[in-house]
């Protein structure tokens, strides 16, 4: 029996990473006088990894990492106009309209009143709150949990706050690293719904497909049937 379903936000309920990819492609064009695209992306990824502990996840940290990468690859020669273009790109990401993935509305309609639904998403607090509000889903779920990291301790705190036993919780998301592995280790159930592009930082090996508490779905439309199977 499942008492509560956790739904990831970015790239599970609404599009996110694809917008970052477009912005990074634009960064490669902007900084082409200083670095080849492949080298630039490797430098950018290294900078993002290095800055995660300081800036956390989200657009603001991404923008600062773009600026830092631009300074590094240009040996400090990047122009004020180019820095401004990077800042504008970051603002564009923050202002981008929220676009729900196909099947999200149908899945939530099917689950409404059947099981407790909570959105569990990580990143910048203000931006995630804005996206959740713009998604139109806030009034259709029990709560929104915005966290700095998705690890075992975080999930344990969320379940305790909602008075849900680990074995009666199902987490659904696109990131194996953040939405699947820590949840399984906690003793909960997890369902992976892949997105067409994954940030390199989130890429890890998936669990064994034979794991009794793990399921791989093609879309959120498969979620009601999974809950039937799990007895919710």
C-alpha cells in the first residue's frame, strides 16, 4: 500500500534541462573566439561541479558558473558586453514560461483524491516557488517541498514531517541519482520516468531492473497503473 507519492519538479512535471542546453549552446557560440565548443562544455561542467557546494542547484549558480568559465577560457579577456549577454541569458532562464510535460495533467487528475501527492524538487527556493506557482499544480497537491539536495537524510525528514512510513512512499522522477537511489536505500519505492536529456552531474548507473521496489515508466501516464500494482 502506498500512502504518499512524491513527484519531482524539473524534467518530471515541467521542462527544465532542455532550456539549459539551449543556453549553453548559445554560450558556446558567444565564446567561440576563446574556446572550441567541446572544450568549453568540459570547462563549464568542471566549473559547475566545483561550485555546487557554494551556489547549490539552479539558474543563479549556473549563470555564475557561465561567467566564471568565460573569464577562465578567455584568460580574462572576455568583454563587458559578453558578460552582459551571459547575465541576460541567465535572466531569460529565470523568466522562461513553465511548460508542463505531456501526461502530467492527466496523471494528476487520475491520482487526485486517491493518494497524497507532494512535489519534491531541488534548486533555488525563489525560482522553484515561482515555477510551482506558474505550473498550476500547487492547489492540486498536498504540498511543495523545495530542498537543497535530495539525499537519504532529506527524504527521511520529509517522510517524518508528513508522517509516512518509508515502505509506504513512492518517489517518481527523472534523475536516478536524486529521485531513485536514495529513496530505494531508505526502503521506499521509486519509479524512473526518463527525460530526453540529463545533466551530466545527475548521470549514474540505474538500479537493477529486477529490484522489487523499483519500476521504470515511459511517462507519468503509467503512474496510475503502477499504483494499482502496488495496491494504492
